[in-house]
C-alpha cells in the first residue's frame, strides 16, 4: 500500500544512501587521479590555432591550400603512449612527452573532392610541427636527382622547416631508400634522436622527398616487436573473455525476444512503450552521430563523391541507431510483464515519468537511491582500483581530451551515452534477467549474481589488466544494483546507470577551459538530477507526495505469464494436399528445357581467366612437398603447426586491365607461363614464436618461393644496400633464371633492425606485358624480395598496373554511390515490408499456424550441412592461416570456435525465420491445403519434383553458358574480374564439403524464393506494380560495373536470368518446393563437380565423381517416393 509520506524506516534508509553517496564523492574527489592518473597534455595550441599553424607551415613550403577543405582531429599515438607508460611509469612518461617525444597531436587535413593530391600537418599541443604529408599522384612529374642532393634537401627541411637541432639527431645511412615513380624518383631518409631511446625503442624521424621537394615527415618511437607481441598477448585475454561472454548475452536476448513473442500471442504485453523508448534512444544516437559532422572529413576518401559520402555517413548513423535501439525495443515487451509480476509494490515503468509519477514517494525514493548509488559507485571504483593497482593491476592513463565532446552540442553525447547504456543494460540484465532467473531457479541470489557477472565480464575488453579485473569490478557493483532493483525498482538503477555514464562525459566538459563546454557539462548532470529536484519541489509545495496505488505494478497485474502459447489454436482439419500436378504441356516444356539446356551447357563454353589451371597435385601432396622443402633447409617441419591452402594471388583490377588490353587467352598465358597466380601455400608456425615459414609451390608442385619471418631482434648480417642488391641479383639469376638485363630496379627500402639490416628490393621488367597502344598506360611484371640479414627470402612476382587507372577504377561518383545505397535500401525495405506484414497479422490464423517446430526439424539438414562444410572443407586450414602467433593459440581457437558457433546459430535461425515467412505468405496467397511438405505428399508431387529438378539443373547450366557466350561476344570494360579457379581446392574431402554447401545453398534459396513469391502474390497483385518491381529487382542484382555499356549488358543479362527464374517458378514449378530445392542444390553440386572433374589429379576427379553420385542419389529419392506411392496418388 502506497502512502503520501515517508515512514521513519524509509527516511533512515534514504539518509544512509545519501551518506554513502557523500562518502563516495568525497573519496573519489580526493583520490580519483591516484586511481586513474591522467597523461599530461599541455594545450597551448587549441583546435583553431592548430589550423593557423598548419597553414603557416604550408605557406612556408610554398604550397597554396586556398580552396581546400579542412578537417581537424586530435590523435594519440596510443601504442607509443602505452609503451612509455608501462616501461617507465606515468610520471616519467609525462616528463618525456612534454620535452623529448611527441605522443599526441592535432591532425590538420587539407583536401579537395575527387582529387588525389592532399596535405596533412600534425601540430603538437605545444605548437610544434611533428608530422607532414603531401600525397601526390604516382604519375605526377618531378625531378630525378641523386642521393646526395636528395639527402641535402631532406636535411635542410629537417633543420629549417621542422626546427630540429642538428646536434640532437644522428643520420642513419642504412635507411636511405629510393622508389622509382613513372615520372620522378622519390627518396626517404631517417634520423635517430640522441638520448631519446626509451628502453629498446629509438625515437626516429623519416623525411620523404618527392622528386626534389619535401613530401612528408614522420616522427615517433619505434616500439620493439617483442613488446608489441607481449602486449597483444596480454590484451588477448581481455578480448577472449568479452567475446566468450557474448554467448550468454545473445542467449538472454534470444530468450527475451522469444518470450516477447509468446506474451504477445497470449495478450500479456504491449509494444508501445518499447517502441517509444527505442525511438528516443535511436533519435539521440542519431543526433550524436550528426553532431560529429565536423570530424567526418578526417575519414573521407577523395576517390568518392562528397555528397554520396555524407549521405552514406548519415545512413550508417541511422542504421546503427536503429539496430542499437532494437536491443531496448525487443527486450522490454518480455521484461516489463515479468517485472510487474515480480515487483507489485513498485511503480510501473510506463507511469514513472508521467506528471503524477514523478510526484510520488516511490519516484522520489528511487531517484534518491539512484543518484546516491551513482556517487557511492564512483567512490567504490576509485577505491577498487587503488587497491587493485597496489596488487599489480594496470590501466593506461586517460587523456583529458576527446574529439567526440568538442562539438557544437557536446551535451548530446553525454545524454545519448547515458540513456542508451542505462536502458539497454538495465532492461536486459536487471529488468528481464532477474525476474526470469528467479522464476526459473527460485533463488534470489542466483537471479541477482548471475546476470551481474554476465554483465560485468562483457566489459572485459576494456584495457584494464589482468583481464578479469574489469569484469570483477563491474560484476560486484552489478550485485548491488540487482538488490537495489528488487527493493526500489528499476527506476533507481536506471537513474544510477545514467548518472554514472553521463557524469564521465559531463566531468570532462566541466573541466575544460571553455565556458560553453562547462555549461554543457552541467546540462548533462542536471538531466539526472532534474526529475529528483522536480519531485522534491512538488513535495515542498504540496506537503505530501502523490498517492501511487493506481500507478504501481499491482494496479495492472499481467496475470499468469506462461512461457508458451496458451491461446486456443484454431481447429485444423486434416485434409489431403490439393497438389496440382504438372500438365502435359508443362512436362513437354521441361523436356525441351532439359535438351536445350544440356546442349547449351556443353556447346557454349567460354574461356575464362583461370581455366588454364589443371592442378596435377592436391593439397595433401603439396603439404608433403613443402615439408621436404623445409627439411632441405635443415628445418624439421614436425616442430611446427602447419596448414596448406590454395592461393589466388591474382589482383582483380590488374586482371581486368590486362583483359581489356590483350584478351582472356593472353591473360591466361601470362598467368600460366610468366606470373603464376594460382599457387599452393603452406604456413609453418609455432605458438608465441615470431619465426615462421610460408612455402609456396607452383601448381605442378615445383618450388616457387620460401617466405621466412624472424623476430625483429634476431641477429643477422648488416649488408650495405649494394651488397644486398648483389646477393639478390645472384639469387634471381641462379635460382629464378632471370635475365636482369631486361629489368630495372624501381624500389629499394632498407631498415636498420636492432641486430641486423633488412632490405626490400623491387625490379620491374622493361618490356610491358601489354605491348601496343599505351593510351591507358602499360602493365609490367615486377619481382619483389627481401634480403633479411644475408638471407634472400620472400620472393614474389606480380603485375603492376598504372596507379591512375587503378584509382579511376576505385572512384565512386555520386550516381554510383547513390545506386549502391539505393540497392541496400531496397533490400532493407523489402525485409521491413515482409516483417511488418507478419507483425500486423501475428494474431491471425495465417501467423499462428506457422509450424515452427516442423520448420525447425527441416533446419536440422542445414545444421548437418554446416558441420560437413566445417569438418571436411578448408575452413580450419584458413583459420590457421589467419592466426596471429602473438595471441595464445588456445585463446584464438576458443574465440574462433565461439564465432563459428554463433555464425552457425544465426544462419540456422535465419533459415527458420525465412521458412516461417514463406509459410505465412504462401498460406495467405494459396491456402494451407496447397502448401507442400518434404514428405507425405502425393506420388505425382515427387514425380514432378524429379522432373523440375533434372530440367532445372540443365536449364540453369545452359542459361549460364548462353549468357556467358553472349557476354563474350559483346565484351565491355568491367570494374574488376577475378580468376575462376574454383573453391574447396584445399578441402580435406572436397566432395563432402561441396555437398554440404549445396544443401545449405538450396535450403536458403528455396525458402527465399517461396517467401518472396508468396509476398508478391499477396501484396503486389496488379501487373502495373509487378513490372516495375521486376525491373528494379534486375537492377539491384548489379553489384558493380565498368562503363555504361557494361551496366546495360549486366542489366540485360539479369533481366533474362530473373525472367527465366520467374517463368520457371510461376508456370512450371509452382508450389513444388522440393523441385525448386533439387534444381538449386543440384546446380550447385554440378558446378562443384565440374570444378574437380577438370583437374589433372585423380583425387579431385574422384571427388567430382562422388559429387555426381551424391547428385544422383538426391534425385533418386523423389523417384523412389514416386514409385512407392499408392497408385491412386501417383
């Protein structure tokens, strides 16, 4: 029973909370910077002054940036900062950063839309120029000067323009590097600062010379590789903990959504409040993103149209806001009824912030407890980390500046962050999880503690060490918050959570030197205190609180909350399927398609890039051969973990450039004889060891190259550049039989390591690969290798195409960007329309009769297929190829396994949902009695499925051949083109993996076709709507194009393909879902079989035959069902 006055016990409780908050605030104010020390940044130069300094510097170089756009952002060299702090301690790090080294700077960028040339100047907070970049097109003309002249220019720039003291810097002759550009020669020189070496990290300055002009300057600590690896290994524990705890978090979200659906079907919940709160969160997040507009220019790529870039940023912000807000909207409909049932004495969430709600005693008490808990929480955090630091915990120092709050409306960031975090996390881990777990387990302690630590360890990827410390800290306060919610309701924890998160932003603003920012910080804080102040003012004015009996949860009890659908299901009479078998004419058309499709598939084959590859060896044989290569180098391969994959080293842009100039046949000849791009690669690695090998074989098994990675600090020879070049030339002549008289060195980069000198060298062949018209420039063969100490390694041969042409291919004008955006929006709109139709009709028989359990059983086949692909494909080999040895292998495999489990779960859930949509729309369109099943259908259904499957496979293969022939007869310039080597070449058992992939492919596309066809049949009935929809659908399938002619050709091809599919579904297959599945899965299996049957190795051919056998068995199943069906139904 609510009253209008506080009782004595309530007053004492609130007083104790206020005292706890005061103690927490006083303790935090006194010891905050002991627990969370700040890096010392002396902002003598603010953002506007940084822009002025940058312009002055560029003017001194003779550069004119009038008419250029600018963007300014504050950046921290985070790795260098953390290194100095961990190695020397914060106090000494602050001293060094204010005197000898630069760890932070204003990055001032000058750029023009769709212009490659741009400038960037780095200005330190003290006003020094600490970095410079002048980006030039590779083909821009410039001087070609000797090293001595270039070095003199670089040194003058270092001393006069960057104001460095010559006596403090030592020139490193080993790192004098050059790179030949088409119309100039570029140089790079390095100096090392004396007395600034921090442990094993020297402080260096690199000067870039383009032709005869300074084009760049980079300074910074060269953090040792050993430290980088050790820190990455340390941080991997944080990332692993956070990633692993995603599983229970996603499980909680899934349960919440499932219960929301059940409660909705049972009439126990409403969505209005969830939608409103989600809308508020989405709106604030969107405004926060728009508020960052001045910072967007820093990420703008000048190859894109600026208007399209801005539009894309807005849409991304909107999409992120909506998706993030869904974590509120989807959880609340199940959480709120559970809360009303379990906490009858607390205010209803929907009434808490009403005019009457904020004047109640319950609101006042919750606000006092929430704000007091926030204050006590801050004190607890300070105390926790003081103790934790004493026992060895560590966290990087904060920097008292953030670009995100230095905007036009900085208060938006604080309010948005606070509201989103409070609603998202409190609704999930308190409002839903506690009542749910209490109902399941019957234990309050379990219901409070388990969500608290699940929530806590989701924060483990924060940079605190050891990895568990952040989860422990957040989990402990989560326990307190859980019991607070049980006593004072969710309102108290919402206010607490908002206040803590928003105060971090607010305090940063209040501590700034800008009055507007200080006022904004106060606004952020008042947003938490305002409701309490209003409630208190109302009490003083009235002398009492508002009665709250009708505002409490008890006034609107949800009743019995069943975790399953308790609505009476509509009566369903068992009737035989009214399947309409194929007519004789339809069977005749299918027979014609079988003949014509088979003929086209066999006769209209076109040469494609990559068709030359025959692969006389397989992955196992390649692995054995690479083992022998290591043994020949006196290295035992058994001491390494290894994985072998097939490498497609072709560059899609280079391939397209060559195809346009010399044609497919000539490209294949180059890739087969001169520059092999289809190769075998075996990686040899050890956990926590930087040394590894990567052995590359040609397709026939002969050695192509050995790549040997060693530790940065490993000992080795220090050859001069001339000695390194001589060693490399000897290798190329003796090992690769290369006549260097036809080649010229175009790039030579040397780097002084702690105990050796490494060199990277590149040669380019004088004769182009595409002799003839040079209107677009030429493609050249290049050879690259490294001399590591005195070891020649990392040999590579590749195609170099003109940089201008490559950039032109990557440019996206406004029309292209708008087209891509429109394509995504059309897919989103289609999904939204289908989902909206389902939600609006969720309480109708069409939705309530969706056989989710039966559909879930169908999805078992998808789960089996997923396992087959993982177990017998090349996924695990690829996973080991991507492994970074600085991370513990066990942790890497754990996180990868979690990712695979989540990926599989999401794909299966998506399949179930799409099949559910298909049932819903097709039932509305055609009636339930006409809906098919995988089994139990009349015999003629299986006969027709067999005919549809066989003819569909032939028709799709023939159509692909015909469209390929048409494309070859009318060549156009593409955006890029990939080599057609095929997939699963490194699979353990390619046939099994290909079959699994075909099953998954067939199930998902069958479901999508049925869902879209049903949706169109119900909601897009007029022909005048279907024709534009068809034309739009054909356009959306165009991913990218080279020229308008290429777009037109792709559009025509898509119209033909989509028209053929619609004809097949509408006039032939109809509702024969099994036939559609057989056609799609069978086509995928036939493509896989053709890939392997065309290889020279018996292993691949046998796998190809195995796929054909599986295809025959799959097609035999409906044949057997047809023959075994009762005669009346057959």
